[in-house]
C-alpha cells in the first residue's frame, strides 16, 4: 500500500512538473510524448544518448545518470533544499563542496544563500537551447523516479521520504553550488562563524602570527589542503610539431573526488546532423564538460585564479554592524534563518543570523586574523555568484571544429574556476585560462591595500583583501565582459601553438616554458616567478624528455601510445630530487643513526623511486617526506626563478640542524608505518588498495606532495593507519585523444566506474583496468558503439 501511494506521489508530482515545463516552453515545442530519446550502453556502462534536440539529450542524460546514481542525486537535492537536518539529523555531517559540515550548518547556509527568484532571473537570460536542456534534465530525472518507484531504488535511498522529484529551482541551485565552490562555498563555515562582538566591546582582535594565518587560510581554501583532498588535474596538449603524424593529441587527467557529486560520469551525446560529442560530466549537468568530438578534444584543470576578494570593513565604534564607505555609514542587513521545527525533533530551534553588506556577506576567520572585532570585519564578494553561463559554453565547445572555435565558445565567460587545454585534428594545441576572475589589477592591489596584517595575506597565502571603506576599491567594470567586475577574455592568458602546452594546477606562467608568459595579467589570475608544484615540474620534465628522445622510449615525438605510457610511469619526483643526498648521508652517518633511522636508510636506499603498486619503500618515503618536506631550509639548492623546473632540489644534509631533523623524520616515519601494522619495506599496493567484490586491488599512484603525475589521495587522513590509505581523491576520468581520417581515436578510463551505488556491477568495475595501467577504447563511431553494445537500447518518449 505504501509503495503504491509513494509511486503515485512520484507520478503525480512529475506530471505536474511536466505541465509546468510545458507551459514555460515556447509555443513551437512539440506536444509531450511526440519525440523519443535513445539510450544505449556499451562496455563499462558508458551511456550513448541520441535525441532530436537538446531537451531530449538532457532528458536521456538525466534518466541514464539516475540509473547509475539516483541515491547520490537524491541526497544532493536534499542538500540543495536545506533539508538535511530534518531528514538526516542536525549533528550528522554531509558533503558540501570539497569538505564536510554538520547538516544543520549546511542547511542554514543553503537557506541563506540560495535565492530562487534571483536564480530564476539569471536562468531567464540563457539561450533557448540551455532552457530546453534544463527542462529536459528535470523531466528525465523525474521520469526515472516514476519508472523505478520508491521501492525500486537502491538500498541507500529505497523508500526514503526525502527522495522527491527534482524541480527547476533545484537544478538552478545545483548549478549555483557548483559555481561558488571555488569561493563562497569553500568559506561557508566562515560565513556561519560571522557573529558581531558583544555590545560595548571596544578591544580589537588579538594579533595572529602570519604562519598561523597562512595555515588557517589553507584549511579553508578551495585548492590548498596540504594533506590531500584538493581538486587538481594534469592536462597536456600537443600540436603538429610534437606528434608523429602532425595531428593534435590531448591528455585529460582530472584529479577529483571519488565520492559525491563531483564524481565524473561518462556519456556520448548525439543530435543527428548537429552534435556528436563524447566524454564525461560531473554534478547534475546535461552537457559534456571534458571530452571530444570528431575535430577537437579538450580537458580542464583547476586554475590558480581567484574567484573572490575579501573586503576589510571599517566599523562604527558604537555599532559593529555599521560600516563606513567614503565617510558615510551603512547598516549591515541582518537576516535570521531558522530551520523547520521538524529538523529539531522538538528541541530548541536551530537558527542563525547572517549579516550582509554591499560587498557581500560577512565572514569571520579569527585564527587567520580576519575575525569580527569592534574595529574591523570582513565581507566576501564572489565573482561566480549567479554564473549561469557554463552550460552554453560547453554546448558550443561540443560543436567546435577546431581550437579557435573552442576558444570562441568560452567567450561568454561561463567557465567558472578551470583552465582549458585542447588539441585539434589540424595540429593546434591550446592552453587558456578563460575562467571567471575579479577584475583587480596589480596597481589596485597596492592602492586598495587594507591593514598591513590583512594585506600580507596576498603574498603569503594568495588571499586578496581590499579596503572596503572606499568605493574606489570596487572591482573594475569592463563593458566588454559577460558580467560586471570580471576580467575580459582579451586580458586573460591564452597560448595557441603547434608545439605543446601543459598545466598541473600552477598558473599560466609555464604552460610552455619556451613561450614567454602574457604580460600585464592581473596577479589574481596567477603568480609568475614562484616555486612550482612537483607535478608541474614532473610533467614538464616528462614532456621535454620525450621530445628530446632521452626518456628511454623510441623516437622523439609524443604519440598516443607514448602518452598513455608516460602518464602511468608513476615516477616519484620528490624521491628523485632528494634520495641521492639522503642515501649519501645515510652512508656517511653510519653508526650514529638510531635503529629505526638505519632501517629507514636501508629501505629507502633500495627503493626504486616510483609509486608503483609493487614498489617497496614507497609508503615509507611518503610518510618520511610528509614530515620532512616543510622543514626549514630543507632544500640543498633553493628555488631559482630562472630554473623553475629543476629547482628547488636536493637535501641540505651538510647543515647539522637540517641533517638532524631529516633523520628524525625518517626514524619517526619508520615508527609510523610500523604502528599502522605494516613493514617499513611494504609494497605500496598493500596499504594502497581497495577491495571490489571480494578482490583486493593494489593501486599505483602518489600523493600531491610527492609529485606523482598519477595522483591518488586520502582526504582527511593525515598519515597511514591500520587500514592503509583510504583513497578517495585523484585520477578519475582519464582520456587520451588523437585523430585519424575518420575522426577521434580515444582511449579512456573512469577509475571508480559509472555508478556510486556499492551494489551496482558498475561500481569500481574499471578499477582493475586502472590498476593494470590499461586503457579502454572509447566507442565514438557507430560501428564501434555497435561492437561494444551491452543489452538493448532503451527508447523513452518525452
């Protein structure tokens, strides 16, 4: 009885939403049920969706994605509605962006920030194709709920009262949450922490050491978590001068979460005669975000660009909720948000009062020296708020015929917080940071500097803080931009070349070290002349070694086979940089070492300096370098901006204090690995593994700070523990794409598989392939789809 009632609720609600969508469509839209979409599945459950228009593609995409991930989506919608506490408990935690927060805090922030009316107004500015796709996505997801029924869902959400049909407002909130996770979303906790000082308080905030402030900012940052969990990626593109056949060649290797709505999902979208694009998408999206068509392939990496600035507010000494701009007082807007009574189960009401300014909501990071005192407060302005332009960007990218058209497709500035790397069949390669960045020049950063302590955070932690007491410190407004206050595409860095480009989450500076960087770029886009990530250095070394013919592979060009091999070499750059000096010091110090230090020396001296699964000593090196990498003056050769790829390097074992600290870190690492229950010389794949349907799969790959291109991370796990490494971030959707006479020749991987349901045969079914460093031919052409087809195509009327 309950099942039938719930099934009827799904059906009626979906019907009503369908009617709303119909009424909102243009008069020329065909009547419901007169069109159909086809969903085919090939090896590993890759979804191939064919429809006559974007509405049908989105309908099929949402339906097929729900087949694999309905519970993940349903819980995400619960988050977006601010209803987690009501159904899942106030103190339990949930995913929000890249972190976790108590459900009640998530709900309060969502209910405060999400403005459905403003989002609807923004959505109304999109083109008809985007509007049709959004309608189709909502209807397709709801069709799946109707077809499956509440008791036909996976165990995680079967029969749950919080599984409800999607609305257009839900989907708009999903886009907004994705856009702001590079800024305001990452600082949601700081927004919730903003509470004015008690009336009558006159004292200022206590000073905070710069080192503490930097560490605190890193803890809240979108992409600066030193213990893992940071979004990243490797993107390489090669032009005709670098490939054996003169065609373009692309590597896409995003490092994203293995859990949650940032997971990728593979799909192939076709509108006969109009669109044929394959790749992957994340979140709730009707478009391919990383992929390829017959002429061009592209990928994304997380950009160094800043998505927001903070504004330092000068407060009225008699009222900390009044701030001054140009000598005039302005009252903050206070709004109290309360959770529904059902969320507290009869307990005390859960509510919070938020404060907003003309600059944006007030935030508080007291441990970073950015707390709310009687004299100062801080507000955040996020450039990606109400950014509804990304779907149109990716739609146009899917139809691009070359790198130039791909670049033009991004001209509407919808790409929120990522770089784009691309290659086309004509042999052009491109790096472009055309992401959304506040239009703040280097000169303005000087003239609008806030108090010295806050201003110091720009160079020390990359956090831009401006003087909020002057209206002249508002972002520059260029009339050529898609939104007020962001940098115009003409002033963002782009390199198009027949040679090659790369990015591994550093700035535009060394996209190709032989190409001078674009001049006059705002510091908020990215720094120049600073130490690079080890992955950046490793990538450039691998590319230059291949093209010089000195890397042990035949020839001196980068072909698809070579590229697939190089990215899976799993060389540990940190080990390559420091082990010669450590090994020599081990020999020289000899009997003066403790037993654990001597054991560590023996193990690491025999280590092959890779992070392959069979590599003995790789786990010990990880724990050693985790402790040693931040020691003062640990490098023998410091960073030289004239040699950014090869420096810093070496261990300064000639300095007694450094030598003593390094050996202590080595001995401590031996103890850490032993305490976790592993031998110091354990092969990496023993602690770094995952059990899939009873089979233990040893995984290759290394952590961010080790400089392994094939990055795997354990977010929230500071050291190895008795269960080893709980891998939950890193290499996810991978593609290597080139072109022949027919079109794209693509091979790929999705490490965690299409489904987030642990009981699904599509959960982690591609992981053995990843562990074996093998690739799957991606079926783009009709004959290839036919050869890999699994089951009968599903036809859905819409």
